[in-house]
C-alpha cells in the first residue's frame, strides 16, 4: 500500500466475509498509518456485490442507494479541479 498514489474509496457489505469487516478494518488502519487518503463505508444489511443491480441474490437497494451520494461526494472532493 505504500506505493498507492491516488485516493481510495471502498464500499463494503457489513455482512460480507470476503473481505470481512475485520479485513476492511485492517486495510483502513494500514492506509491511515501510511497517511493515504481514503474513505471506507460499511453498508449494513449488505453482503458482497450489494450494488450489482443485475444480481437479485446480492443486490441490496437500500445499501446501493445510500452508497451513490457518498461516491459522488468522494469523486467531487478528489477530482474537482
């Protein structure tokens, strides 16, 4: 992670096991330690691929709907010129 040179945005399902919430926490801690800009969001009631609208087994409309404004705000913050 020391060579990462761009901000990182991550959305994780709180019910996901790969990566697990513990894995997300470890990555967050490492990026923080390295002072890498990042934003991670754990979405309650969601598992892996919760934004995959074409997969009714994984798609979680409430988590996906909540994630979009966070993604847009992150992009505006880091890509605004």
